[in-house]
């Protein structure tokens, strides 16, 4: 009898078939790593031994050197001697090198009097000559990309002439850019409608169709820079440029004004899931280069990562 009771006791404690099996551990879903390096536009005068190391410490790998008006005025005259320009650029390059940040691009000067498409042939040649001289100095920075605006605002009914002038200027400047082992790019411009008021038309490359047309007439060694603040639905232009896309300016906007909102501010109307999908589709590998408002460099990398997380979740 005792043996029977022991057997029943063992069965109750160790042979309970209703007891649930332990649930195996399910690994947490990994956060996708955003594939592009982060960069941002910074005036050349701010390439300091304080700012650049901090930017590097919070995830910035590349910089676009802007603010070339430090060297050139609106009359197209150099403000500094050759020696002073050389010294300033060497100091900037040293600061970037010591911080471990690469100068990806240089944003060339532009204004009403610095317009590659100007109708006046004498002025056009002078503008090109100024750029050629500046490019020889920019070799010091060892940039990958030299970025130009295609035009300033145009007069009425001169668009075809302006396109021809731009193509002449760009073809000449491409040779100077290649001579310093860089790539020339032209940036699309804001143009929600043709007329801008005050007897003016919007700049060249104001639409997908016009950008495609102009690039079909340019040397194939000249590439596209796409500013995501300058056009509504920038993903359409990204896809249209395809392998011709070399660099980007990251900002949010409406396509109707120069907003340059921070992409994670919620102020603009860009569809970042569509934009990141288009960049992946055309196999873009350049930096995620911010040209937008921001509070602190430490916000740049988390913003891109959050945009990419949303894109990844949408797949």
C-alpha cells in the first residue's frame, strides 16, 4: 500500500502532463542601422578646433564648406591676398583633419552678380575666371565635390539663352574641377511656378523636367546635387536623376519657399519614407548632408536614424 501511495505522489509532482513547457526566448528585433554617413553644411570660417571635434564626437563624418563669400565679394573680387586665402584654407583643412572629419563638398559663391548663366558674355567669362581661380585654392581642402548653383533669378523670356550660357560655363568649369580631382555638381533650384514677380522668372533647374533637359545637354562628368527643400516631392527628382545623383542637401520644406526646416521638426511636408526609398533605389552612397536649421550637432545623427527606422518599418 505504501508503495502505491509513493508512486501516486511521484506521478502528481513529476508527471503532470498539464504543466506548460517553458516558452523559448524570442530575440528582440534589432534596430536597423542607417546606411549613410552624416554630414552638414558649415561656413568655412567656423572650421574651428572646438566645433569640428564636437561634431565628430556626436556622429558627424563629413562637412560641406559653405560661406565662400569670406573670400569673394559681389563684384567678383577677392577680399584677401593669395597668401591669406591659402593660409585660411590650410587652417580649415588642418582643423578638419585633426577632428577626423572629411571635407565632402564646397558650396561655391552665388548671387545676382555671380551667375553662371548671365546673358552678358563679358560678365560670364569674368564669373568663370573668378571660379577657376577659387577652385585652384580649394585643392587644399581635398573635396570630393564642388557644388554650383545653375543661375540666379532670370529676366522674362530669356530662359533658352540662359540655358546655353550655363552649359558653356559649366563645361569650362568642369575641367577646372576635374583638375583638382573633384566632381562638379549643379543644384536644383526653388521654382514652384515660373514667375517670381517683379519682372523675374525663377532660376534654372526649377522643375524635374527642366533639370532632366539641362543635364541631357551637359557633359556626363557633371553630376546632380538635389536640395530637398527646393522642390515638392523631391523623391521624383531623385529617381529622375538616378545614377547621375552625386550629393544631397537634406532639409524639410514645402517646395514653395526657402524654409530649410530641420527634418525632424515636423514643420515641413516632405515624405521621408519616400525620399529614403528613392535614395536606396538609385543606390545613393554619399553623405546624408544636412543643409537645414538645427539646435545642436548632436541632433543630426539621431534624426537620420529615426527617419531610417520609420522607412525600415514601412517595408
